C-alpha cells in the first residue's frame, strides 16, 4: 500500500506543479504551454498559487503535505491508511469545490462572502494538470480505503469501483442534474416541491383515455410500445440465436448479416424506407391497391409504424446478447437430461431455457429501454401519437421552449426505467445460472425438437426476408434520381458526396468526406473505451459485493434511459463553462458516446459473466494471481461474445447516433448523422440515402474485422484421445 500511495502522490505532485492547470487554447498536445509557462492561462497550479495569488489552491497543496507526512511518519498500517484516505478526500473535495464555485466571471455562489480581487478575476476550466491531480488523489483515496480492509483489501477492485463511480458521477449524474433540477422550477423562476408532484403525475402524461376510445398520455403510449418491442425483439433474437447455434441452416452467413445490419443504419433511414414502402404512395401500398383494390391508407404513421421500425432497429441488440448466452449453456447438462429419458422438447423447456433466463431478461430490458429512449422512429412515424422522447424534444426546441416540462417528462421516463429494472431483477432472482466451470466439456449441444425448430424458422426467416427487402429498397433509392418520382439510375449522389480528385495528388473533394473521417475517428476511439468501462462494471456487479451495489447498477443504466436529446442538452448546459469546458471539442463527443452506450456492455457482460462459475476466480487466486491478473487471464478470454457485442454496438451507435450529438457537433467536428439530417432538411434525399449506404458498407466491414480479431469463445475441448489421434 505504501509503495502504491507514494507512486500516486508523485503523479499528483507532477500534475499540480508542472502541468498547465487550466485548458490550453491550442490543446495540450501542441505543447505551446511549455513556452508560455509563465502566463496565467498556461501556468501550473503551483505558479498560480505562488505568483498570481490564487489562494484557493492551498487546500490541495496541504492535502499533498498531509499524505506525504502520513507515509513518512505513521507506522501503524490501519491508522496510516485512514489518515491517507482522509487527506486525499479532503484534497478531492476542495479541488472540486473551488472549480464549481469560481468560474470565468468570478464566484458563482456565496458572492457576498467571496468578494476578493483574485476571485473576482475568475478562472477557466480544468486542464491536464487538474485532471492528473484529481485522478491521482482518487487513487490515493482508494488505496487508503483498501488498506483499511475494505473490499477484502483488494486495491485493484476498490480502485476500479472508485474510478467508475467517479466517471458515472461526473459524466452522467452531473450533466443530468443540470436539466432535471429544472423540473422544480416555477414560471416565475423560483423552485418549489409543492407544484412538482401534481405536474409529474398529471393526466397529460399518464392519461388512460386510449382504453376508453380516446387518447393516452405519452407515458402510457411509451410503456405499451416498449413492452411490445421488448417482447418482440427478445423473441426474434432468441429464434435467430437458436438457428445459429442449434441448427444446420445453410445460409447462416447471410442470416447473420441481416440480423446485424439494422443497427448500423441511421434510424430515420429505416423510417424513410418504411414510408416509401408502406406510405400512402408507397410501392407496396400502390401494388396492393392495383392488384386487390385495397384502399390506400396512412397506417404506417402511428403506433403500428413506430413498432415496426423499432422491431427492425432493436432486434439485433437482443440477438447480440442472446447468441453468447445460448452458446454458454453446458452441453453436459443437456446430455444428462436426455440420459434421464427426457426428449428434446423437455430438455429445452426444463434445462436449456431456464439457464438462458439472465440473457432473456437482459435482452428484454435493453429492448424496453431502447424503445423508451428512441427518438428517430417516433419523430418520423409517430403521427398524432405522443411519446415521451418526442415530447421532451419538442419541449426543448419547440416554438415555446419549456425546459421545466422537458425535465418532468425525463423524470417520468426514469421512473419507467427503474420499474423495468426492478421487475427484471425480481424475475431473474438470486438463482445460479453458472454453466461454464472450467472443467472439460466435450459434449454437443442438444438438437432442437422439430416443433421448436419449425417455430424458429417460421419466426426468423420471414423477418429476415422482410429485412432484406427493406435494405434492398434503401440501396435502390441511392441509385435513382428521386425515389418515387424519377426512378432513372444515376451515380450522381455518390459522386457529389464522395468524389475524389486525382489531378494534383489525392484530394477528397466530396462534400461528405470531412464528416465521414471525423465520425470514424471518434467511433474508433470511443468503442474500445465503452467496452472496457462496460465490461469492467459488469465484472464488479457479478464478481464483487460492496455497499450500494444495487444503486450502483441502476446508475449505470441512467444515461441509457434518458433520450439522447436530453443527454445532448444536459451536456451543453454542464460542460459549456468551468470547471469542465468541453463543448465544441471532439472529446465531448467521445465522452457522450462512451457513457451513452456503456449500458450495453454492462448488460451483455452481466449476461455472459453469470454463466462463469466463481470457482474459476477462486482457482486463479489460489494459484497466486491477483484480481487484475484473474480478470485479464481467466475471465476476459471467456467473454468473446460479450466483447463483440459491446464493441460492435458502441461503434455503430457512435456512427449512427442522431439525437445525442445534434447539439454537440461543431463546424470543426461534424458527424455523419448531422450531415445526413442536414441533407434531409434540404430535400436532398438521394445524397442522404447514398451516405447511409456507404456507412452501412463501412460498418459491415468493420464488424467482420472485429469478429475475426476478437475470435470466438471456446467452451468445449476434445478428448486427449481425439487429440492424439
């Protein structure tokens, strides 16, 4: 403990004394601050404190002195650990407090008390020096807590818990609090709890009129839609997973493409394709009107259309979660069932299916929450039906902006998410679902009964055909001048967006290249970070016990439950001024993708890790490995499907996300979806569809490379006799 604390103390002192404390205008990696180290904007905290009289840095410096003194003089390990943890916590609180209170224009709070010249000059946001100092103080704190005997004295586990709590607190709770606090705001600008409760449970939100021939409130509409979407996507995802793992279907590669391709498509493109197929003048509508005399209607605009689009969009999520779970069911248990004279249906019903319960629950939860938070599909196809996500959007950007109403609706959405989370936990219960124990397992999975196989084929194959038709129409639409009006073939849309000039070297002259390269760069950075944070969180939730574990688990789902529009607005409100100034940078886009998509890695990791017996960890620790080595050498190699799911989903969501980034893009860092939305607003549908087609092909290629790079989890190995033969 002493060596680790000394190391982090040295890092903290480097950040405090040598690195620029505030944001550097040209960026840290330009190193322009090295030559301007004497200027206030580029100075370290030590220089700001001693030369410029910024006295609010003294508490942080005192925290370093306390830690160093304790390490050098206190001999009792427990006493030393308590004093180190207390000193580090003091430094963290003081540093964060001064950053929150003192902004560009001086003190934000306590203006009557904090009326000093140096404070009135204000300060800009935290930079590299502050970040290094705060991280080092955090790990000094967790090192002291582990030395006190908490968490079985495991410094790695306590440090990981502290890091994730800090990240979730800063990048989820902190920005969301900025907008949710507006729910208590009255029209006169004051805040009141008395008016909050009636507005939260208003009939305008929770009305049940649709059950009496009228209209329901947006919350009820969202619940009905989310329940149907969660059940439907879980059913389809399980059918596809069983076909892949338990049948000899001849077209598995093609089927795999069709199950993944919807999540790599901007949501409004699916909505546009459905309109052009089933709208009043759509191709299918026109065909049925001509052949069967069926009257043209606008059924696609409303609940049915949104449900169909969400089923197309979110079935792949359920499939990516469930395929790893179905693969993880132990063949030996199925063979034991058949040995006891159970037929294939009984084996599936009483052995295989119950062992898949965590995966089914997590798949439903993800589908339910995705449906609640979906913005693009209800916006395009919602018609006159109101949903929480779109109502929040219009409350923020409508003709009469009402942030308080948007906050009330967001809290309603959080209540629904919490309810789904609690129901899911109750259904899964506390039973053991471990099937991967580390013992040799050379059996084969039990074949599906004829009835189950027929049901899977009857469910999945028509849906796959329908998906193929939708995407054929999308690619067809990118090759015609104006879909539905002038269907003559042309490549003009691709040339306008992605032309290249070779006359004087290589010049990317197409209008879409800048946003294309920016999008791929940001997605490539954010995807592995999302997978690491998500799977690390899942490891803590499944393998560790600590106080507040349930609250910790729900907090990781918070960003997933809130519509992307609210996340984007809250990030602008929170990170547009000190202490953390990120708006207009690429960093804020990376951060919003990491913490917006982290729950997929968490839920997928929980589903996969629930099947890994804890004896694997115990055997590794018995052999002398610590928790970090066990996680890296034993658990991580068995999480191939979960890793693929987290990497794939986080990458494609970073590429296709619309609502979360619409307020965060800038002229320097424009995203593909923002570019596409701009083309749609200007009526350039051909370019928008062509750009979407290029994104689909790009992400398909990257997904295949991810699958090859990560590999497949091997749960069985052949007998030694077979190996020798």
